[in-house]
C-alpha cells in the first residue's frame, strides 16, 4: 500500500476527545495553528478540534498551493485519510476563504461555518501580486516587520510586545515560495456571485477596527449568504482571535452549539445533504433534443472552440494588472477600441495563453523583442509584468545583458535605465 504523497495533504494536530464531533480551525496567511491557542481549551470541551498549517507555514512541508481550491482539496484529502467526513469549520482570512470554498463545492461535508476577518474577494488581484513581487525580491522580512500594524490595533501592539514579536517571527519563518503562492491564491479568489449557494448556518465575525477585511466586507458576506449572522468584536483588528480571544471563543461556542446542521434528519433517518443546484426545468422535461445540441453535432468545430477574447482578457489582467488594463480600455475611443479588442483576442488570448511556454519564458522573449525594437514605453510595463510572472530583478538583468550582445549596446543602455526605475518602484517595500 503506497503512502499518500506529501504535497496532497497538510500538517495538522488534534485536541479534544476522540468521540466528539470534529471542528476544523483554519489559519490566516502568514500565521500557524498557534493563532488559535487561546480558543482551544474551551472548544475542546465540546469538539475534537482539528488545526492545520498552510504549506510552508509553521515548519510544514513547503509544497506551494496557488489556489484556494487546491488548499481546500488538500484539507479534504487530509481529513479523508483520518476518516473525518463531516465537520464544523471556522477560518480566519485565507482560512475563511477555504471554508467558503468547502461550503460551496462540498456542502455535504460542512455542518456549520464561521468566517472570521473574511471576504468574498480580498482586495484586488494587483495588491496581492504586488506583495508577491516584494517578497520575491526582498524576502519576507519587510512583510514580517509590518504585519503587526495590519493585524493588531495600535494599543494592543504597544501593550503586548511579546505577542507582537511572535507575529513577526511567524511571518519571518514562513517559506517565501509558499507565501507567494498563497498571495496568488488570494489574488484569484472571488466568490461574490456564488454566495447565495452557501447552504450552511454561517457566523460572520469581524473586528471593529479591521483595516484589511473590515465590517464592510463582513456585511457583504452576510447579505449574500442566506443563513448568516454578523458579529462585530469591538477593539479588535484583523487577527481578532489573538487580540480578543475570550470574545471570539464565546461567539464560536454559541454558534457551533446552536447552529450545527445534523448529518441525519432525526425524523426520517435520511442523510441531510444539501441539494445540488436546480437544473433548468425545460431541459429535464422536454423529450425534444435541444437545437443547440443538433447544431453542435452538425458543426462541431464551429461551436467547440471558445472565443479567445475571454481567455485573453483574463491573461492580460493577470500579467499586466487590473489598473493597467482598465486604464487602456478607459482611454480607448471609437478610433482605438477595435485595436484594444484585437490585441486582447490575438496577442493575449491566442499567443500568451498557449501552453508551449510558461509565462516566465514569454516575459524573457518579450523583453528581448522590445529592447530590439526600441519600444521603451512598452518595455516599462512589461518589466512590471515580468516581475509579476516570477522573474527576479537579477534574472531581468541577465535578459538585458544578453540583449546587449544581440540587440546592441545603445538599445540595452536605454533599456537598463527604464528597468532600473521600474524595479526600484516595484520592489521597494511600502512602510
């Protein structure tokens, strides 16, 4: 019997009686399962508490997970291996995103849900990809040093220097590659249109002073989830389980003891599994083959190939950033609008989306071509794109040195000036 591959499961620990229902606690980006230490003594009186570490956090194996779906899958694989089928779930920030993903994709597994300092979309994709650029260039120290001001209120950080230093060290000892992948996971997470399909009782809990995912984001969750209740904890910022442990513990106990969807209907003995999304009635009832299916059978090639524009706009935004793409479309008019559609469809949808080269390689090719053509304005935003695609400043320097040999020293000299300015802007940590 082969062992489960280590990159498909998560580092975990149990606390509490073996015969109690399982309550899973999910951590925030940059933290470890120890962020829940103050909740566990009370929670384990009622539940078998399961805590896990994100990849590369808290000494966990450094197998990066670049999407919330991947993280949720690894958590389920871990629980499957332990024989845990149904559980309550409470998650903070990124841990909350994992909980929302589980409730949406695997509703039969989740008995009750608590989303803490969470959001259906965490800021903008640009913000998290920019953070990845900074970590790739400077390491995690700049992020670690500024984490207390994002996580705690000013008064708490000043009054609790030991906890503040603990927070800094948690981030500092995280694997950079796994941190960057987690940023990418948050950058691509957006379940706003799907909130109405979360079918379990949900507590949405937020610190009143949270400047990262505050009360506004919490109210968006409550407005979208059919069975959701809001709890605002006064005097707390983003890492509210650490800053206000007693209040959070009390809220969790009350929620999970009163809103735990049973595995079986006590009157019928049947499994209480959430229903699948309702399919269109006409498609199910009509004995006539839909016209679209007939057309597909007659002309498979005409209908099977998707319009590359949809893929192109997605890739263009991921590589160049939302701000750049929004600006380009805002500046387009009747004269230039067709050109914007043309490059989105063919440059980004047909070429950049091809599987033959990864995005790092395409960035190298693009930078060299722009140097050769002397296109310095486009070189500037493709330097930014190269950083977002994973090239380091040292690697960009090597590309430009190589271009100097084959494209000419004057062209490379101009390119170095552009690149130097862009790299300085993009990789300087924000204090």
